[in-house]
C-alpha cells in the first residue's frame, strides 16, 4: 500500500503538488483505524492515530536482536522529535515497546509525520536486512555444498575401536564398577 504524504513548506501554502512525498511501505489498516507496518524483519510496528501511540511488537520471539531493533527505532524517533522520551515503556503484550507522540502544533499532520519518520527509519535499516539475508544464504550454502577443505569422501575418515564416553560393558558408578 502506498501512502502519499503532503507536507507544505509553511502553513499558508495552498499549492502543494510539488512538495508531495510518497513512501512505499507494507502497511495495512485495521478495522479501528490503526496502521500496521510489516516492513521490518524483526518487529511489527503499529501506529495508533486515535491514541497518539506507536507500538513495536516482536515478529516471532523476543531476543536481544528484537529489543535492539525496538530500541534503535524509538531512539531514532526520539532524536527526530517524534515521540516523547518519557513515554517509552513496555507494552501490555509480552515483548512489546510503546511510546506516545504529541499532537502537532506546527500545522503538519502528526500521523503523516510519524509514518514518514518510520519509513525513513526502515530505509536506514535496509542494509542490515540485506546483510542478514546474505549471511543466512551463505550459511545455508556452506552447509549444503561445503568446500573441499570442509568435506571428506565417504570412507576417508578412519574409524576408531572405541568411541564415546561409555565403555563396552556399561559399568556405572556403583560398587562393582570401581575396579
């Protein structure tokens, strides 16, 4: 879904066709009017215009990677002046972080500015997405088709007479086993 944002240079400007900003995000709109953003590989982002709130949910399971992505996003939005730093807190769903954003006093639509800022954050994260995808593919290729030095032909590895930690007679740590 493409969202078109129109941000005039000043409040009095009427003709804004040359100042249109178009962002391309994987966004859905929920029945209650929230924007659900699914572009990030670690988190799902929900913008709640009625509550002036942004919530970041983990995609699969909570880990340091997920928390790092949530932390980077809210740090980015804080530095850009979008969210109130004192409002960043854990959400009511396990692993979620949320923050509130204020109403705009500059004449811009706060919801559009929030969506634009999240889009710019995701654009900054895209090299990380590409690196992660390439690294995962490299690991799959390494395991499926190993190099000559990482593989042996069947029968090249000599077998040992005794393998593992258990002996042939399976004597445990009981009285007859200590001789």
